[in-house]
């Protein structure tokens, strides 16, 4: 420990309190009322704004810490406010000994351990004994100034990386959309039933989740089907007897999978052969291409393009209380494609090459974002071990 520094428990240097119930005079419907103070509860890394009240429970500048779900996320509050459930308020006892901004950074450094319940949560007793290094106030202020500058630079660099990541993803999607919006000569229009051998969905085995197996025959559900990719997470399995009842929806190599109900409606991918044998449940439709007419991979790209996805989404919103696309609607869904299989395959090759390059760019920018998050942790580690010095910029923001 650096000379002149102390180690203090949070409960020794801070007032700790938990949020309460929503006040009875909550004015969430009228946010323009004067002389009202904001009500806060934590959310998924946001302020969790809930409205206004006429009473302030916390007057002093404080740090709020999310205490349920996404735990440990801290926000500085300078104005009076009313904290409600899922928040812990941390307020310096003596602002001449503990700088609020320094406290905020110190709380970011803590790796909060949550309760063993199914939903992560913190309580005041659980965080009271967490320790923070406490240098003299001028040293705290010096550390805060350095961290403010470093974190601002990191935020700028991260914003640039996120923008580049978004642009890389949009590059492929834009090109894909252009292929089907600006079709060339030699294209024809057909309904799906004219170019497929099968369109159909399955069902959930009796007993649902409780009757799934740990291994066996794959049962594809909507959570496994994403645009351009099949995700193995939460893949369900059924046994031979259950599979026999779903023989009419037996998957074959290069079958196109399309989600037909719920929030994920119109997501589309090709079934990877390593997950065969497989069946689908009622939320996923098999679209089996007539390979002498249309290439299955081309068909998947077609249905995933924004040009056709927007049409599918519109179809799914018609005449139902929930998003759903029926078999009859799919059968008469019209698509355009080159008559020549060679031309279809040439387009697939170009799109595959572009996808490969854009994924490389995405990986680079995603890694940069991850590295910046690690850099923040490293800087905080240096700050609270007394190793932080004023030096050249820690990162490049371009």
C-alpha cells in the first residue's frame, strides 16, 4: 500500500441504504410538473427511470448501485432523487475525506458477489464490508482527473470501433439487398410452392420441455434459427419414439429453416448437416428447394435479404393477434431469381466472399471493443494500487 493511503470498508466511510417502494404520489404520467424529484430503479445498464414524486429520499450527491439482475452498475446522482427497489445508495459520510467521483471509480473496481438465488442480487449488508483504498483527498482528485481523461478517450475509441463494426455488418446486408432489388435480365418470378418439394412445420412432443432428452435426435426450435447462422445453444433432443411421431418433418441436408411465429418470425438459415438427423417444432418451417430450379443456399440468402424479409414480416402481421406466417401464405409467397443455376451459384460465391471479408472486419472491431473494456479494468487496477501516473495518452481514439 502506498504511503499515506488507508484501506477502508464501505460501511466506514459511506452511508448505505436500499431503495424502497414507489411513492404514492408518483407523477409518472406528468413529467412536466415543477418541483418534482425523479424516481429511479436500476435496469439493464440504464437509469431505469420510473417517473417523478414530490418527495426526495436522498438529498446529498450519491452513487447508486444496481442491486438486482445486472448487479454492480453504478451511476452518479448529483440532484435530489427517490430510489426505489433494486437500488443501493452509497453516500460519502464526509465529502472532505472522500471525493464522490473517486468513490464512483472505486465502486467500478469492485467485483461484487451476488446471492445464490436464481436472480443475482445485492443487499446493504452484503456490500458493507467491501474495501476501497483511500488516499488523501488531493490524491483522490488527481486520480479522478487522470481517469476522466483516460475513460473519455476510451469511450471515443469504443464509439469509433462500434461504428466501424456496424458499418461492416451493414456492408454485406446492403449488397445482399441490392442483389434482389436490382435484379438483372434472365430472372423469373415464381411462388414458393412451385420451386419447393416441401413446406411445413412440426410440433412439440407431448410433455414439452420435461420430455426432452440430453442426447438423441435434434429438435430444432425458433431459438436455434438466426439469420445466416444456426445456433446450437439450448438445442433440444428427442428419442426415436418421439421422432417417429414427427417423421413428416424430417430434415434433410441443405433444408432452409424459417421461423414462422413470435418475435423471431422470418429469421432464416440453412440446417448444418452435423445436426442431422433432426426434426422441427411448430414454430419453424422446413422449406426444401427443388434443386434443379433453385439453389438452396441462394434461396436462403434470398429469404434473409431485407427486400424479402420485409415482405415476410408484413405477411406475418396480417390478420392475427400474434406474429405468424402460415403454410398457405408461404406457398403463395412470390420470389424472383435467375433462371440459370450457374448464375445463382455465381451470386452465392460473390456473397460468400463478401461475407468472409466482412466477418474478418467484424472480428477485428469486436476484438478492439473487448480490448478497450479490458484496458478500463487495467487502468482502474493501476489507479487503486497507487501506480497511476500522468503520461502519454493511453490509447489512440481513431
